[in-house]
């Protein structure tokens, strides 16, 4: 095999480019050396000796594993200083103890006091100590104790003080970098995780505890930040292979991916426009489904192909567009799949074929399994862990061996004929003849004491409804062992149990709906002793339940809407042939129910006549028409449908699908809108009638100001919420407690507020920095570093409406969270939107570290809504004009000229309904002719400034051309040009 091309392999096959593996490993070692941190590579991606040698540079020291199978495998082959980076499972303490007593340095990870207690109960031999790392959650949200919780410090202190245990380090995994796209986002998360870990280390030092610190993930270590040099170690793993996922994140390029899967075309499917390949999910895994436009993988050299779906051993490939040219993909031809997630794909293969420049060099055999033993499985033989990797058995393998043993020695398959089955199930009784119309009895049901008599008296509804007691039901299924008198048994057809048939009571659905819809306060009396007789379909059902005491007449007045009543009495609800039980068919029952029905109608008619005498209406004519007593009808006389009442007609008319609404809106008043100043002046003379109570609420909240200050000093952030504006309350807090402190007030409801303006205010006005920054991340890093260098400097940030429209974005909230996590920057904020908590995930919540205060004020949102449109108030545009003027005065003359050109073009086309904006190329030519720019790069730079201030926006037309639009009202632009001409 050595020296042959990779195309000679049987497929599907996992091939590893050893040159790329060595290059990836060398780059990571160089990054760590430059940072000055120890590299502890993770073995979970490849799980091979050869690759581990490459990653450790041949030292065979300082590695991370995720299973005990890996730990034993590497220990058996001379590796040491192994960290088992999986929160310690309590059932594996003995296995870990054996490795700790065998190796010079074997380390475990834990995040719970119970795991620590297990280690204390199992001291190591030879005066050895357990080497323990504390797993810290710095926002990844998987395992670990949360860094901001007091329990994290308590657990670290308990580890450090425990006998026979040493706190070796603090371990954090920044797996949330896998949600990033691009280097900037990766470094932002890496910076956050690093800062939180270092802050936790500072807290440990305050308790006199010193240990190592380690974070890691392939994205964060592929683009490390400078502060990672302050850590002790980093522990990436996937970097040695990389994959499509890492290229999408920004950790690498597709050319850096060292593993691929070879597959062959095994079928053409022209009717589906598809190819069939021999690689299913067993060869590449299902990871990545729905995340790539090319399906589950990238097909190298064929960007127009998509791995659409897979079964275990087959894959379906189709083109992204157009018909498939099958001549390019003959049967047996090779396709190369670049996996979405190399860790998952590697797990699907028992061997990796290693090549260099397409020529095979050999193969690597990974270890497999989780390292379980089978002590709890009977007759399993001695399958405990040994030094040979081939004997490493996972739970699935042990289970399979056990099932095979049972199958061979215990299980027996016997085929039984239908007659034997029927004889086994059916309880035969001699001398019992089944009638022609009866159903064959499958189960005998024993009546509980007293049931028979109750059934004869008609008092027991439970059995009539087919509802059986659980105990009696079980007895019914096993009655063939009992010999009882025939009279003590009631024969029940099997279908009565298994199809849940019950007594069909006439109009029961309408009865239930009427009972639920009746007017509160009116009582209904139902007879428990005499259930109603089912009525025939298609007739009105009045007085369904009769009271046995005829002297007391209780009328059931249904308030069911007329439309619903008509639906409930529809003829389709029940067929004419229905009786109490579906299998029966009796003509006598029909005659009885007709007689009962006639009596019921006569009774209800009589009651209706009595109610009409007491009823007063505005119109006798309408009353007579609505409540006329129907005459007696014979059996064959068709009945008249219930006449609806006036109330029912009203709701029926207003409940129709066609709804007519009034067109009497404010616009028809033709009253000009007021400006805000006039409206405020008119409302000044109308003070609130609850001003005293509102002031009492305000005074009540003021009592908490001292608590807020204490909580801010303890590292919490204060968040106030509740109905009413909190601006006056926070302003009172600022004046009374922050007047002597350095503080910054931010109006989050301001429509032009941006993250850039907030950071500029902090760096320029608070920290008095005069330079510029390339990105917001640089600004945040500068703020963090400055505050860290000046621990006595405390800055208070007050944000009115942190949930304002301009502050709700992911990047803005992430940046504010980073600021709030700084130890000497204190945040007080207010929210008003009911869905604001949805903005913060667990990581952001831990950054803000909120303490929630309910502060209901009932104050008007006067300032918060002053920038919104209203039906009563006409916006003057003065604020927008002022902002526009100030922004343009800060720019160069050429930049102002560029903006004026764009404004003039918009004003020229203000009456053009088809105006979509000015195309970038046309605008560039106009600027060139006016000698305002000398290249399109210069113009784009100026446009970026306009975009940052929300002055312009761009959109692409249907033809793909980029159009520029001024995002300012036309009237404001006209005022702006007039002011510019005056100047």
C-alpha cells in the first residue's frame, strides 16, 4: 500500500495529509511560544499516537484527553502529565486513582463539591496527592461552575484546603467562539474569557491561593489576543486537522484542512437529477446538516454539487442548479468530501490513511471507546482495561456481547398456530350459547359488590359510561383462572374495552356546552336517578334532564349563542339508527324515546307560556313574534327551529365574519397637529390627580439609594424596571449620591445614540484620551486597561433605557456587558420594554451581573417619547437639523460638499415617485467633476462616516446596482441647505 496513490483505497476512506498536520501543529507551537504560554494540546480529535507525537513535538508530555480510554491508551505508550478534562464522574474515581498512582502526573477536573468529597474518601497510595483543576464557566454555558457565583470561590478554597488534594489550576473552555464569524468576533470572545479567568485568579490570590490558569478552543488559539499571554496554558485540539466549520468561523482557510473523505459514485439517478455515492452518515457523520449550502460537506473541486442527504451507507448528491452532466461523473469515479466537523468524522473511521502529496505513507489507528469496564454485566468474561488498545471496550460493545450470550443460550423462538392462539386467549365456557346478534365474549368482567343492584336501579353512571376501575380492569383481563357463579359476572365484549365505547346519551355534547355557557348565578338541577332517554336526531332537545319532584319546577335557561345552538343540534351529529350501545338495534327503544320526547316538549311549552306572562318588552309585536308558543305537534309534524331572542340576534349579527368599522378617525377632523411645546404648555394646567401618591412612591424608592451604592461597590449592576418613567428617579439618585463621583449619563432613548458615541465619551471626556481607535474592541480594551492600571478610579455609568431602539443590538449589548464586567466601572440602568430580558443570554447576564429592582413610578414617558411620531404632535425637525449641522461642521469641506451633492439630487427628485436613490457610479462621476474626490476609495471612506452618523443608507436595486439614499426628511434637508447658503 505504501507509495500507492490514495485513489487505490477502498471507499469510503478517511485520508490525512501529514504535511498539513505538521504545518498546523508547528504554527500553533509558534503562536504559544510568542505569547509565552504552555501549549497543552487536546487529543480528542484524532486519538492516535502518531498525531500526538506531532502535536507535542515528540516530548509525549502535557496533553489533554476527554475519556479514560484515551488516558489509559496514552499512558500505556509512555505519555505523562495527562489532564482528564472531563468533570469527574463519580463512578470512575477508582480508575482515576489507578492512573494517578501509576503516572508521575495525572490530573482530574471537577466542578462540584460532591466530586471533591469522593476524592477525599479515596486517598492515593504512597503519600501522593490528587491534582485537581477547577472547571470554570466563563460564558460557554456547558460544564463548570459559573465564575460570578460565590460558590466558585468557595469550591476553589475547599479544594486548596482539602487533605490529599492539590488545586493545580483553573480551566475554562471558550466554546462560545464557535458561534463567531470572523477574526474580530473570535478575539472579542477570547478577550472576554481571558479577562474573566484572570479576574477569578485575582480573587484567588486575595484568598492566598496560587495556581495555574488555562483557557482554550481552536478559534481563540488560532487568533489569540495579547492578554492570553498572562495565562499559564492554552488547550486547543481541533487545529491539527481543522475542518469546514473552522473555515466558516475564521480560524483557518479550506486549504488548511488536513482530513478528507474519499467516496465513489455508485449510481446515476436521472429521474431525480442525482448521483448516488457510497459514503453515508457512517462515513462522515450527520454533523453540519443545514449549515452549509453544499449540504453535509464541501465536495472538493465541485462547488456546484451538494451532498443532499444520507442514509447509513449511501449519499445523494445533486447540483445546486441546472441539470447534472453524468458524463463528468462516471460510475466508479472518486469524489472528495471536506467534512464539516473533523472530530465527528474521525470518530466514524477505525483507521486513517496517511498520505503526502497524494501518495500513501501508512495508516494511523485511533483508540476508541469511553474506557468503561463490564464488572456489572454477568457472564461477560474478563474485559477490563489492559494495556492493549484492542481490548478497550465501550458500553455498547459490552452490551452487544451480553445480548449475544442471552440470545444463544436463553431465547427460543416458537411458532404457534392461529387455533392455539385463539384457544389461549378466548375463555371458553361450556353450555353458553351465543346469540346470532351478540358479540363474541373475549373478557369476563366481575362486578364489584353492590354493582348489580345499582345497575338494576339505574343509579350507577360509571359502568354505563364504560369507565372501569383500574383494579377491576386488571381482574377482567385475567379471569380465566376463576370459577364463579354465572350470575356474578357481566359479559362485556372485548370491543367495549379496547375501543372505549360508552352509552350514547342524546344531545350530550349540546348539554355540556350549554352547562358551560350558562349565566353565572342561575342554577341547574339534574336528575341523578333518572337519566334522560336518548332522542332522535334532527329534533330540538328541550328539557333534556327531568327532576323526579314534579312539584318543584326548575327551568334550565341556556345562554348558549343561537349560532352555536344551531350547530349543536345539526342533524349530522347522530344517525337515526343510533341507540344506547352501537352494536344494538331495537325498535322498541325508538318508540319509547319518541313518547318521552313528546312529554318533554309539552312540559317546556307550558313553562314558556308562564315565562311570557312575566316578561316585559318594548314592543308587543316583536315579543309575540319571538316568544310565540308552538302548538302541539304529532309525531309526523315537522318541528319549527327555536326562534332566537333579541340578544342572540344582536350577538349573531355582530359575530359575523364581515365586520364593518367606522371611518370616523382623527384625520377627518382636519385639525392641524400641535408642536410639542404647545402641547406641553396646554397640559401644564392639568396636573395629575394622583400626584401625591406618585410622590409617595418616589420617596419610597429613594430609601433604597444607599443599598444601590453598596451593591455597586460589591460588583453588582443595578437594573430598575416597572411601569412609568424612571428618568426622574435615576436623576435624583445621580444628584444625591453621584455628584462627587465621576459619572456619565446616557439617554438610551435618544434616536441618534450609538455605541461609538458612548465609547468616545468614556475615552475622551472621562479618561481624557485624545487619540483615535481602529475598532470598538480597541476602545474597550483601552478602557479596561486604564481602569485596571488605576484601581482607585471609579466610574459610574447611568443609562436611561438600556433597552432603547439604538442600544438593543447584539454588538452594543456585548460591549456594554464588557464594560459592566470591569471591577471599577459601575452600571445603573433602567428598562421599559417587556421583552428586554430576551436580549441577554446567560453569558451577557453574567457580565452585567444585574440586581433587579422593581420601581413602579407611574410617571409620564415625556422625554422618552419626545422623539416618536404621534397623532397629536407634529415633529418640528429642529433636533434632526441641529444634529445634522453639528455632524457636518466636524467634517472636512470636501466631505460637506459630497453630502451637499447627494442632498441636492434628492431634492431635485422629491416629486419623482420612481426615485430609488443615486447610484454609486453616477455619484462618483459627479464628485469627480466637482473635484471633491480623486478615487472611489476616497469616496467610500467619506460615505462610511455618513453611515456611522445615520445620515445615509445604501441599498441594492433589482439590477444589483448600489444606490445611495439620504436618511433625512426632505423638509429638514431644505432647512439645512438654506442655513448653509446663509453661512
